[in-house]
């Protein structure tokens, strides 16, 4: 009787692990994330990049140069889903990059913005 009980407990544990995973081991699951939800998450990258672009251009107007440091712009380098960094910094132009895994697959969503442009989605995690 004890053996049957132990086997049932093991089977239940395996099922729960398989179905829900362990948060500290597997991380959050986004298996049910729709394309619409992913598109909403991508707005974070667009907004982060636009904000940093405006502040980088303002910094250039005040200092006659661009900066490599996002904290000099008072811009967070990390959002809920994305991390941002200065990709290129020249005297006449700059580029910023935001990347993040927005649906927990292996594909990383990648956005870039240049000093005079709009955010561009280089790798679209919504379709990969």
C-alpha cells in the first residue's frame, strides 16, 4: 500500500513539474502568449528607444557630442522585457539597440534606432 501511495505522489510531482515547471528552475512560461500580446510588449522597446533618442539629441545640443552612457541621459537601460545600450556613438550620429526575449522562446527580439530615424525591428520575435 505504501508503494502505491509513493508512486502516486511521484507521478503527481512529475505531472506538476511537466505542466507548470519550477519557477526557480525553468522561469516563467509564456506558451500561451498571442502575437497581439507580443506586439504590445514590443511597444516597450519602441518607447525606450524614442525616449533615449530624444534625450541623446538634447545631450548633443548642450554638449556638442553624444554620450555612451545612458545614465548621463537619465534613461533606464533596462525595462520590463528589454535591455538597451548605445550601439554606435560618432561625432555626427549615434545608434541605440534594445533587445529582449518577450515570449520565452530562443529568439531574441531586436530593435535599433538611429539619431534621425524611427525604431526598426531587426529580429521580430513575434514571427520567429
